[in-house]
């Protein structure tokens, strides 16, 4: 069995998840990690799964008329060793280019990493929510000040707070 990455994008309609996952199950694919969302009326799904590459491509072929589907082999799992405690980063304000790059640059500047990020535009209000990990060696006061300065320059509000644990 190969490790596969499957992406599916297309106009939303009822049953996309059922159609794709049913097809994958028919050829013995095991879903391991996935994320699925709606982006402005477009369905987007990413799946990491284990299964046979050629049959997966073939079984998904009938859905390609309405959906953009990619299937590729990925190497063995690279376990993500946390680099530090998790935080929730929230940004909100008037929409403009450069918000994501500027704020994530501040996280990267202290050696932090983004583990999940979503954005939404609701009328003129832009909202970004991210889960980030910050190394214990990072100077949090300096990071908070840098984020506040960046937020002021962008005309948005920003908060960074410790995340609640999600241990399973």
C-alpha cells in the first residue's frame, strides 16, 4: 500500500464527500488524515490515505468532469515534533492584501510554525484564525509587540493566546 495525497476541488453540491470516500473505499483505501471545507461555494478536500495508486486514479476518474482531482504518492509520514506550546492567533479587520504574509512572518521570525490556518471574508471584515506553535526559547513579549505593530500598520486587530490542550 502506498501513502497517497488526494485533493478534490469543485463547486459544492450534496454528496461530494460520500461520492469520493465511497469510491476510495471500493478499492480498499484507508483514510488517515483529512480536511474538508467550503470556500465561497467551492468544496475543497485534502486527504492523506493508504491505498493502491493506479486503482485510486481509475476509480475517481468518473468524478473528474465536475471536480478537479489530484492523486499523488507521498513519502513516509514525517512526524511533526512540536516545537513549543500551541497558541491561537486571531486577526480581524478591514480586508487588504498582505495580512496573512505579514502576520505569519512575525510568527516565523521567532522560529514559530503555523499548524492550521483559516481565513474568511465576510463583507468588508477579514478574519484569520491560526493554530501556531512557538518555541519555548522565543521572547513572547517581543513577539506580542511585533504583532501589535504589524497589526497597527495593517489596520487590523490581533490576539495571540495559549491554546487549550487537545490530547487524545
